[in-house]
């Protein structure tokens, strides 16, 4: 299956792209994607406590199973000014 | 330089964060006096906003308006303001009766003014009266021990009209042409004279940039009140060391709390929002992603052109000097970004190179509200609003409202003389300068959204023969104001909690009371009305406290502590709040818990509510929000986000099949959204200890020592007496 990971803000700057697509085997979970992203972009800050992970714009957990064409976003926590 | 009056004084020594002195100036009589505050004053009112609320409650009446002589402009810091050993400690508030809302408004502001005022011996400055004979400058010199009211010096037409340029000329004139960190000034500009949403600029010298920088008390027209009083500027100066500012009871405890917070900021901000590098411009990208950006008067929350205004654009093209940009020493979050040598291309200063402080997210949001996505216009809009003394938010929202009136045919060329199409930079620029000058359509814009709405309704009604009330109701659906104040820059169509965050905000729809969009809309952490109501009580209380003690909220709310995830409510970021409570106790010598802090805030919150009640802005009707804040008003808005709205309707109704027509779906959605907001009102009033009409119960006030004779009389006007069970909510 193919899923995409979207980057915003700091991550977009570090990754120098706003989206990467990944081909993964069925049964892949979100945390496997995080590991794959980290391998591809070693300087990307991906500490789980810093991140809000969404799949198709819905908050997800690290062990959520993924399916074809899922869109993952890794977002910072925002509390408002 | 004509001196109207002056006094000499011995600056009070600060103890535990307080001087226990308030400087009072009456501009009607040129009287200057120093009020010694009773010992229990600080226990009850804390400082900052609390001091301003106490003065407004005591010294003004229901009939007081922004330009009444008895109205007071209060500038107050708080016990924790001014110590560089703790991050974000340079804040003070400006509080008064607002020209927009006719009730209490305050706006917090950074820079050196608050800390220097305290080092000059004052917890607060309170200015009443109206100058009978021209504009004045107040000069407070803590080194010489003098306070003077002088005629505002004249430097030339262009400079005298500007908040920034006048402030610089004034400081130089009073300091032998020298700018330094020992003096600061607050100013207004000519826009504050011609518009109801005038700001107060806080100018301070930044050694790294070798120029004056400015922060603003932007909301609610505090600068307009200052200008109406004839107070053009206030200068404070003292060479007393910053580390002696608060004379904390436990210096070691202050150092420890400050070091702990600084460590969290240094470690976490670079991997989270990166505010130290990008400032709040970084929010544009996230707000755009989640349909929160107020594009074209909040019609859509997202736009393909928004990427022209993302943080990296400003970083690349404007934030050339990558240096810490804090608004007060000791803050390692340092989010106040700035640009040097930006050449203005429009307006009376076209061709000049200027330093620009900002833009903040709010200013960028305001420009997108006009449908403009041009970063150079953002920078110029930012600078001119500061120079003229205009709130970038209220200016932008009112301009956007007029643009939508044009889009929908309520306004024509007969009314404005020029096109007001979305994204028309030339028109937006012209309207901005007209607003500052009080000319053309700008004279209408400067009166704010409520009055602009009345004017448009009359013009349209006169022209077309449509009943005026009917037109007015149509306009109310997309005139983005509550209580008379314009919305700040977040579209709330997809967050009921934030609809409440704006609707219940006592000063009007400003996000500094509750910003719940992410935990509600994105995290989905507030699924029930009860949970939303709890958040709408808790967040305003803790945020009130920051405005009472003289601290910036951002190091707490926008940098998540690594241990927060292990707590019951990560969004509250309580591990960081523990440092703040420790800092409070170390400074003042108290032994408070977080709950004590919340209780102190709750007293202030209810006092502000009582002022609103007295001023006619305290009941349920004043908490109602425009339809545009609840959802789409027109079919084009629904269609632009139909996937989300259709899904929401299916979830709410349990119907798999929705009506075929967009108009029917829109109608169904509007009814459900209105119903949900009313349910939220009921839940929130119950949580806060109010009646279903939003009026505090006597026992709620009694619990916080606020049920004095005046409060009881006010409640009885609303049919409330002690022990009367029928008033209980739900």
C-alpha cells in the first residue's frame, strides 16, 4: 500500500518537501512510519511527546493500523497566544 | 517646554514584587498624587488586570463612556513583572472603559515600560480627567524623583502624527538625544484620535538592533482613550538595576524557577513551534491546514495562496537578522520578531526605510481577512498600523466586513468611491490611510464593525427601499463582533468550544481568555458539553492570572513540557505551571498552590463580569456570536467545505441521506449549530455559577468577597436576591 506523510512548519523546512509517499506492506502501523521517516530524514525532530499525530486529519496513536492512501501529519502542540 | 505641574517624590522600595503605590494623574486639573494602597489590596486584586478592574469598578459608573472625564486609563504590571531571571516577565496591561464595547477592556503589552514603572516606585499608573488645553506628556523620572505634566513637544507634522516616530523624537528630546535601556515610552498616533480602535505603543531600546522597538496593547481602543484624554505619551526612566526590581522574598527560589522554565524553553521550542526563530508567523501554516485562517472575512478557513504568507517567507525575506528578539530581558523564547530596513512602497512614508516589529500571526490573519496574500503589504500594514496607532485586528476585520458588503452588493461605488474587491491591495491600502485620517470611507471604518454595520444598513435601505431592520439582521450574520469588539484571527466554524471561547470572553472575542480550537477541533479532547464548559472555566481563569501578575503566557501555553503527556490533561501543561507557582511564592513569600492561584483569578473574573453587567454587557444576550462564527452563512461557504459539513450533519442527525439541495443542508446545519451554542451557554453558566441568563449568583460573588452593597443592588436589578432558588441554572 502507499501512504503519504505531510510536513508542516519546521518539518517542512528540515525535510525540504511538504509531502513524501511511502510504499509499505499491509499491517503497517503509525510508529513504523515514524521510524521510516526518521531513517530517511535523520535530523527531523520526531520525539513522540512533541508530536500530535493525525491520520486523515483525525488524531491517531502510534499503534494505529494504516490503510491504502492514508495521509499522516506530524504536528506540534499549539496552545494559542 | 511648559510644565503644567510637577511633584518630587521618593520612589517606594519594592518588597516581594509590590511597591504598594499607585500613581494617579488627573488631566482635568493637572493634579498628581500618589495613592498608598492598603495592605489587603494586593491580596484581593493581585495586580495588573486586577488593579485596573478595582479602579474601574470603584471610580466609574454605568453612564461612564470612554471619553468621560471619570474614565480611567490604567497601566499596571503585577508582582511578577520585571525580573529577568524568569522568562516573559516584561508584561503590563492597559485597562479602561472601551470606545468599542462601553465596558472594561484591557490589553497586555510587552516592552520595558511596566518594569521601569515599577522601578520608579509604582505598581500602576491611573490617569483620569480630560486635558482642557491641548496634548500633554507625563514624565516619570525615578532617578531624580520627579513627576511632571508637560505640554506635548512639537517635532513637525509627520512625526507628531505617528506613534513610533513621535516616541523616538520625544525620548531623544528628553534624554540629550540618547536612546538607552533606562527609559521607555508609551505613545499613541493620529489613528487613535480618528478611530475607536486606537492602540498604545510601548517603545523600548533594543541594544542588539540599536534602535527603538515597539510592542502594542492592541485591543479595544485603549489608545483612543489615551488620546481623548489629551495624553500623548508617558515617559518613564530610572537606572535602578533590573535584578533589584522585585526584591523577592526568596532569591534562590526565583533563580531556580526561572532556570527550570528556561531549560524547558531551550530544549522544547526548537523541536516544537520554533517561536524563537519564527515568532507567531509559524501559526499561519497550521491555521490554514485546519481551516482556521479568517480568509475573506472568515468565509473560508483555507486558501491556496496562503503559502505566500508562511513563516519561511518572512524568515527569508524580512527577518534578516537571526538574533534573539525578546520584548524584555531574560526571555529565551524571544518570539517578538523584527525586520530592518524595509522600504515602504505606499502611503505618506513611501520610499523611507523603516524597522518593523512583527508581523505577528494576528496581523497576517487580518490581511488574509481582506483576501490579500502579499507579504510586503503585510509588512507595510503592520508598520502603518503601529505608526498611526491602529489595532491591526479591528482595522482588518472592519475593512473585511466592508469588503464583504461590497461583494454582496450592500455597498456600491456610490458609498465608497472605489472598488473594494477581495485582494485589491491598492484599495486596502487606501482604506487603511483613510481610517487613520478619519476621511472618506475610513471615517466609517474607524468607528468599528458595529457602527459600520449600522451605516451600511442605512445606506442600503435608503437606496433600495429594503426595511432597515431586515438589512441589519442580514449584516449581523457576517459582521464579526461580539459585545462591540471585533474577532481576533481564528475561524471557529469547526470548534464549538472556541465559539464559546469568543462568545463568553468578558472583553469581547479576543483569544487571550480561551483558545481551545486545537484541543477541541483537532485533538477532540472535549467531546461533551460538560467538558467544553469545564475548559471554558479553567482556561480563562489561568489566563486571567497571567494578566494580573505581569507575565507572558506563551512560555506556558505554546511550549509543551516533556512531562505534560503523563498528566491527566496535557493541554493544561501543568508541569510548566508548577514553575510559575514556585516563582510566585518565591517572589511574594506566599505559599500558594495552583488552586489558590485559580481562586485568586476567579475573584477577578467575577469582578469583570459585574462591570460588564453594570455596563449592559453582562447577560446572555451579550454572549451571542454572529452566525458566521457558528458555521457557513451562505451556500458558497458550505460548498467550499461540503465534505466536512455533510459528514457533521450525518453524525448529528444519524441520517445517511441528507437533503439533495445545498440550501436545505445549510438551513439544517444552521439550526443545529444555533441549538448547540445555546446548550453550551447553559452548560457554561452552570459551571461558572451564573443564572441561565448569565448573571452571577449572589453566592458565587459571596464566595469571593465581592457581594458588597453595590454588587447586591446590581444583582437585584436582575431579580436576584440571596437564597432565591429560582435563579439556579438548569
